[in-house]
């Protein structure tokens, strides 16, 4: 029997995390992927069913009910950014933002709209620069909001400052096309 009280075996651990360890490792060492084991609840825009979408996974998330691609919006920190964003199988829109930033709040609806419009073809990763300054530093973000489009971990496009939702969708469309075409675009 596993004790759950303070100081007992299993104290402070989530039971589903324990199960995941036993299935993955088969008695071996645990993986370093622990921070990205979190997930978000996403409502399918097609059928309305709620789905659990992991922060990091291979492929693209699909609705468990109607099997349509789901909008993939998650967050990342300095500790799990590479697993969540850089190692994604689809292009990634990285939103570098902060809670106190008014222009960031202006951009947010456009980012959410982009996640729905490009469901199955784009992953959105939100990075709060106040809690993850290493990511902002790595990409040389001097102003926020800064939007980056990564393809296989490589930056292919950058948008600095607030942009209207329609303009953001157009920028993403061009950037994704550029990434797929192999051309590198900075701007």
C-alpha cells in the first residue's frame, strides 16, 4: 500500500506520473521529459468534445471523437522549451509575451485564431518571458510581443510588435510556405 501522507512514500507525487514511469521504463531510469508530461484540455471546434492534448508529442493532436485535427496551443519554460517547441513535427509559432504587456494582449486573439485556422499544421507555444528569460535570450528577443516561426527548431520568420489578426494569419501563411519551400526568411 502506498502512503500518501506527508513524508510517506509517494508524498507529493501524482499517481498517473507513477504509472507512466513504470510503463515507460520497465524498471530503468526515468526520462528527462517529465516537465512536458503536462497537457491542456482543448475543445474540438468540429464536434465540441473536450480532448487532453499533451504539450509535447509526435504527430499532431486529433479529436478522440471525430478525428479532426485539434488546435495545439501550449506553453513552455526554459526547462522544457526544446522538447515542447524545437522538437515538434509541425512548424511552431512561438509567442514571446508577458502578462503586463498590453500589445501582447492585443496579439493574443490572433494567435488563438491562428491555432484554429492551422489546426494540424501548426503548433502554438506561448512563452512568458518573465518566467522563461532563457528562451527570450536565446532568440535575441529585445521587445515583446515577438512571434517566431520555427521549423524543425530553426527560426524561419520573426514578427516583432502587435499585429492585427488578419495580418498575423497572412504572415503565418507566408512563413509556413517559406519553411516548407526550404527558403529562410527573416523579417
